[in-house]
C-alpha cells in the first residue's frame, strides 16, 4: 500500500517502545518506535554521526592516521577526561567505521573514550529521553502505523496506556510439533480498573468446529501464519507470556526456520532479532521492532518477587488463588492425549494459561513496573538486568554537562570488601530489636560525596580541607560531584511515589538506587575503581561498628549485625511495650549522634537515617551446625500481635526450597510453639509416628534445579542428578539444564517422584530432615530430637 502524502507538522506525546540503529549507504540511521494516542509511530533520525573522544595530545600524536579516514572529523570540545586533560570529539559517518577506528587507535596505545556507546543509546541519553517524549514534525500515514522523519524530540512526562496480548503455545513433548497457539488480548490498562479482555483466540492444528474462540487450520504452517496475521490485526504494544522468550517465541522461531518462513512478530512486518546471553546459547534475548516482548518470570524476579517455584501454576495459585487446568508430572502426556481426543479441552487449557499470565501481570502491576523502570533508567522496558547500562544512562549526560567524558573500564584492580557482618551471639532471646539504616549505601554516597568525577577532582585537589577522605587512598571533592545529587533526586522521587501509592515506581527507584554500589564495584563498569567501592563498603563497616559501640554504651547488647542492620537485645524490658519504647529512644539518640558526628568530624550534612524497624518478641540466633559458634544470615523470631502475629525465618530451612515440605512445616510449627511457650513434645512424637505410618509421603519430595547438563556431572554426582538419570529408565523425558528435578530418597537411593519403584527410606527423613531443624532450637532448651523421640528412632 503506498504511503499517504506528508502532513503538516504535528505535536505528539509518545512512549518509547524500542530503539534500533543501523549503518546505511546514506550514513547512520536511528530508528525509534513510540506508542502514542494516535497509534504506533516509527521515528527515523538521519544524519547522526558516531562519536568517541580522544585526549588532545593523543589526537595530535595520531593525526596522520585520523587524516586518512574518509568522512572523519575532529572537533575541539569544552570537555576533559578524568586526568583533567582536554579532549576532542572524533566523529564518523557510520558506527562501524567509528568502532574500527577506535580499535586501531587502541592497538597503537591510545585510549579512545566512550567508543562502545551505540548511536541509539547516545542519541536518547544526551537528550535525557527515558520513556516519555514530545514529538514535533510531519506525520506520514503508513499501513497500520505512522512515520516521522527527523522530528524534534524532547523529554516529556507521558503516562502510556499500552495494549497487551498474552500468548502461549502447546506442543508435543519431543520434536517440532505445534498443536496450538492461544492468545488473550487486553485493552490498554486504565489506572483505576485495570485491563479488560478484548479478544480470546486459539489457533489449532485440526479441522471442524472445536468450540468458541477456536480456529482450526490444516497444518502447522497455517497455524503460525494465522497467528502472525492475528497479531498484525490486533496490533498490541506488548506481547507477554511465561518463559515466553526462551520457550514459546524461540520454539516458534525454530518452527518458522524449519518451514523456511520469517517470524514477523514486530511492527511493519519486521522479524524478531535474536541475541544469545550465555555460552551454551540456552538463554536468549529477543527484540521486536515496535513491540515489547515481556516475560512474566523475569519481570517478577526483577521486581524482587520470591516464590518457591516460578512455574505458572505455582505462582498463579499463590497470587490469584487459581491455577492451570492441568498440572503435575504427567501433564505433557495428557496434552498429547487431548490433542488427539479432545481438542476443545486442549483449547480451554491453552487459553486458560494465557489468561493466567494476563491476570498475574494485572495483579502485580508488572507492566507498570517495567514502564517505571524504563522511565527511571532510560533502558527499554524489555531489557532486564542492565545495571551498568542504567548507570551510564543516568550518569553520562550529567557528566558531559559538567564538562567531562568518562574513562574506559580498568579491569586490573583489587576487589573491594563486601558488606560487614558482626559475630552473632547464639541463643534464644526475648525482646530483640532490629535497627536498620535506611538505604545505607546510597546514604553513604550522599553523605561522603562519593562519586567517580568527585574522586578524579578530589585526587587533583591540593588542599586536603577541600576534600572528604575515603578509603584505599581515595579523596572526594566537596563540590562538583554528580552522584550524591542524583541519589538525592531519586530519593525524593521515591518518597513522592510512596506518598502517591505508586508501588511499581517506588520499587523501581529503590532497585536503581541500591544498584549503584554494585555497579561501581563491578569490573564491567567504566567507572570501576577499588577506591570508590571500598569507600562505600568500608565506611559501612565503620558505621556498623561505631553504632554497636554507641548502643552498648547505652547499656544494651548487640547480638548480631549485617551490612545495614543491628540486632539489639533489650534484656531489662519487662514487656513488649518497654522494648518498643527502648527502640524508639535508640532510634532518636543514634540519629542525633550521627548528625553531630558528621558535623564535628567531617563538616558534612548527614544523610544517614536509622529506623527502629522491628521488635522480635522472641528471637532465635542458632549456632553453626556441629559448632557452638553463632551462625550468620540465619535466624528466626516471633513478631506482631493478634492477627498480625507471625514467625519470621531468615536463611533457615523453612525458606529454602532444597529442604522438604516435611522439614519446613515442622520448623514452622515447632518454633512457633516454643516461641509462644506452648507444649511441643507430643507434637514431635505424633509427627514422627505419622511419618513412619506413611501419612506424610507427599511431604518428602526434594526439589532441586539442574545447574549443568546431565552428562556434565561426572564425579560426586548429587542425589537430584542420580534421580534425573533414572527418568529414561521409566520412559520419561530426562530433564535438561535449568529444569527442576523432583525426587525422593528410597531404599534404592534417589528416585524421581514420577517413577518411584522402591519403598521410601523413612529413616533418612527423620535423621537428615527432621533432626537438624528440630535440634536447631531444642539445643537451647537442653534437649534434642533424639532424646524426645528416642524409642521411635531406635527402630532405625
């Protein structure tokens, strides 16, 4: 269809979906796709040039080489490097030429700076465009979308309403045999009511009338072509699914390849672009020009959701109280049977999976989180991880406006120390407070002016009073730094988001702020410097130790501390109310003390803020198993009262998926009874008796993930691998790397749950599962699992 005539310039607000760039015969082209109220808009930016920077001295030294490069231009700029030397910009017509020239200069000993930043990222970051944008220019109507060439762009606040389609495929257990593709299309989410269903479809290999919402087609090719046409018709901004990149989309790509057809899931008929993320090629990233492809599992992890299992059925049941229509170990065989015998039921199952993903996204506001993260970092909403890239997007444009360019990453440096953990005092306590420094590492950065540019300026400063001392030889300038102000701005934005109850935005900002230390301590970061990271962590060590000293000077005992928290035993508290009053008093005293210390010792304003976070009415700090020494990062306690009363576990068996449900449930019940001074001996005896009677067989399952391929385990083969290798003996498809293995311990050793042949080894479960979790607390009551259940244990 021919393009419509070019219109008069229009003004449009849009939200950035995807970015690409490419070198063309006419030069560098940046392509951006936006979601707008008038539909999708493709923006083409022509005439951009790739750029990197060189110190003036290096440019003069290599001027002969530079002069030989066609189209390359050197420009004097009001910029300096971190050695405070003036730099020039080296501009090239294409990115390929720019990178090749940078490589040649590096081979000759020069240091081309910022040569790795791709043109699309640089174009956006230098304009502070992160998500929202205002477009001004002629709008050209195309087939299903609009195009703007070389419009004016400026950053803007845009709240996008994105349309979304969840899709899921059903396949044979082996080979490339597609049964069906289900799609659940929802409207752009209204902030008040959320998304609503627009369309349901299942495209299935078969014939005849299978049922409502189902289209049958004669071949896999026909199903795939109809699915692609349907996506083009409904034109969603976002495609979502469950493990959608590495399973559904990749399966469809392999199927399309086998059929010699492109997988055109992007807008304007564009195909998916694939990129491998690991050496084995088992993890991939997919880019769809003009459309987002979001995986529910990866987004939940990015938002710090935690589940025992990320299987769709498990997550849906925990979040929604409803699950898949089929579940369990034999699901694959049942899907094959339904395809042969009951296609209507298979269609219902396929569609229900799509709906569950849509409902999970709505329930957790995952799309809002992805959008908020994009707005705060400048990364595409479908790009997960990328902490270093996020930091670059936020820091580099501010650095350039301050008159400096970034250094290259320096990998040959000593690592910085991690978070500090105080030695714990094991015991069973009453009234233990947790005092927590709010966002400790960002607070340290703000307070002590820790900053990459500030380090360069501080080391060049001759007057010591004009700098703030760090660690490992660091000194930071009191003026001219960037990161402290950036964190302060983010902090204020997070407080505003919390006040507005914008949970996704508040969470996104928290994750970004807390990532800054990790980025500065990562050798992959261009700003990595041991002095930077050490000045954060070692200052944190100092703060934790001095906080303990201050608390103990007030007459209380610190029984544990970890990175940003201290655990304080209020031994003289006669009641919970007394302990809470002590917590409030300590919070007030310590915050005033730290503010005074910062003024007197460093002449700095204090951004450190200690909070009385929690009172444990009862608290257990266990020992390291087989030792009298206190453990680290492992404890449990009773918090709350009335309906809010609960037992909190950290690092113990109850929150670890590699322990059986039997052990975890026992720990939950036993610890609660001990904390509440309730009888517990009869409970243990009855539990052991019921285990021996076979009443807890369903709770004896171990779950562990395969970290390698089965053939790669050669020596010291762990139990879950032994069980996985028995799958084939029973006609089951062996699990692959990354799969979960469910197994039990039997008289014949580890066996898969789906194909157990020998009787369960109950003695193993009593000795290896119940005894360790029980003795973790009974040792402080001067007894043990063996003592309480001695006669029953004698059977083994």
